[in-house]
C-alpha cells in the first residue's frame, strides 16, 4: 500500500503567525533589508495581507517555503 503524503500549502500570514518570536524577527529583518520597506509598512502589509508578487517571492526565498 502506497500512501501519498499531500503537502499542504499554507499562506504566509498563517505561517508567520505560527513562528516563534525570534524566528519572526529574523524573517521580518531579512525581508525589510531585501525590500527596503519601513518597519510600520511591514505591519501594514501583514494586517492587510497585501504583499506584491515580488514581495511574496522574496518571502518564499527567505522562509524557504512555497506559499499560496
């Protein structure tokens, strides 16, 4: 019997919420360096779930995970 394990895709916000505080800080700081966004802009994007395609790509590279 072959059982296939289906990888469940998760959105970035759910992924980010599940991280511990030190890992959240690492992801945030690395993203802010890469994107040159301000600290308040980061939280606005989190709250509104409004990342552009290029920003999502950067987050996928930083987190080494494919998001929905």
